[in-house]
C-alpha cells in the first residue's frame, strides 16, 4: 500500500532546510524520522496510561497514602540515605 502525504508549504520549507543542512538526505528520510518520533511518543503515552490505570487500581484497593510537604521531605531524605548506603557499600 502506498501512502501519499501532502505537506504544508511550511512543512516543505522545514524539510528542505533539513536536507540543505545535511540532517536528511531525502524528504522520505525526514518523513521516516517524523514517523519514528510519533511512534515513540505514542509508546510513551501508552506506557503512561498503563501506569495511570495501575495507580488508579491501587488507589481503589486502598493502597495509597497522602502526600504533602512533610512526606515529600521524608521521601527525599530516604532516597539520599539509601543512595549514600549504596555508595559506601558497593556490591
């Protein structure tokens, strides 16, 4: 199946600029790069939605805790403590 895409004049200028700068050899290369970035963005979005669903399910099961300035400070202190321990006791 062949797909034809019509770019706007601004997009065409952007592609020409990419080719002139040596970033891309052809307009097809630029289009492939754009599609690759779109795919990556969609993968990240899907992963985020999965994580959100898991967090919502955890919350619904009562597996949550309140977060406020004190708990964030406590969390950061714990991360630092564990990091220092790992630095001082490498495996």
